């Protein structure tokens, strides 16, 4: 129920090349329906309502959010060009990206509530089963039992992330990533518990909405509040460990950027510029201007 919220942001802020990003953005309602149907088999009526709402959400996003993304990306580009990017800079950018979830959650919540309120007990059970299947795959991929293997997996994540932003890495950067991965908090279990907790929160919410036969007006704020929790650390004993893991990731990013070659900095600048161009292209694409001129429903 939550994937469309993050997909709209990630296509612009963590997406690939401009063409892939544009195709992905324009086809997001189709991709969202495919993903939703992979979790729960919708009825014809549910599918029709959900598809219409996804189309409306994308149109709203194109109309209201792209200029803000462009402004954020330009501020990042300017800071990177100035050099000496700090851990605090990276933390700030991460928090700003996730803050962009807020208006999307606010806009999407009523429509998501409308669909969620029609889910049957069997459909909610299907979502729960799919969560369990996804979690088992994630556990096997991210959390091998041997500590050394887990460090290797963590190092691979660090290197893949850095390569996306900087291109081909130097031997020094690879060594830095391995060292920092080995010394980073063993936080995979922490993130796994955070994930399980949020999923359980959603199942409990869906069951409550069905049991109490809520109205759309009563359910929408609860859906919105749940969506907003995905940009926050869930309260509990694993909260501090999650904060430490985020800080370690910020430190790693700053360290690798400090070692970046001129070629790597050019790669990063082109990547950011591609995202800026993508946001502008999406807003000026054929048919988009007609959509932009429509009044909000």
C-alpha cells in the first residue's frame, strides 16, 4: 500500500538515466498496479478505483512537486561543486529527501483509504503472507549467519551505492569502503526489526479499519500517519542502533566523496544535472501542460 509514495520520489532523486527515469515516471500507475496486484489479488472494482487514483496522484505530483525537486537538486549540485561536503551535509540531504514524502502522503491518504477499506480478511492475509515471503528473501540476502560474510554483503552495498554516484571507484576508495563496512555497527538486524514493526503496524491498521467499519474520512488520517512513519525511525529498543547505522552511512559517503577524483566529480555533477533535466522535461512533456492547467479536484 505504500510503494507509490516512495516510487514517485525515488524516480527523481535516486533514479537512473533520464530516459529510463522518464519512462518509469510516466508509467508509474501501471507499475504501481502491477506491484499492488503482486501483494493482493484485487477485484475488478478495486482495480478500477486504484488505477484511477494512481493516475490522479501522478498528475498531482507532476503539477505540484517537480519544481521543488529541481530546487533541491540545484542546491545539492551547488554544494557539491563548492567541495568539502561534510557528513552534516549528507545527513541534511537525506532528511530533505525523506521530507518530500510528507505532501505525497497527505495527498494520497484519502484515496488509499478508499481502497484499503474495501479489502477483505483474505486479502489482508495475502498481504501479510507476501510480507513474510519478502522478509525471508531479504534476511537471506542481507543477513548471512557468518559475521565475515555479513561484512562482505555490507561492503558490497556500500560499493554499489558509491559506484552509482561516482562511477568507477579507485583502489583507495574500495579499501575505505571495506574498512568502514567492517567497523560500522552491525545494524542489519536493527533494520530488519524496524521493517517487521512497520509491516505489523500496517496489518493491524488494516484489520482495525475493517473491524470498526471506518469511514474514508476517519481512515485517511490514520493512513497518512502510517505513511509518515516510513521516513522516521520507529520507537523501540532498536531505534538508537538505526540512528547509528544512518550516521555510519553518512560518514562513509562523505569519506568517499572526499577521495573523489576530478572525473568522479564530473560524473556526479552530470548525474545531478540529468535529474534536473528530467524534472524539467517531465513538466514540459507533451500533454503535461494540459494537465498542469487543470484545476485541482
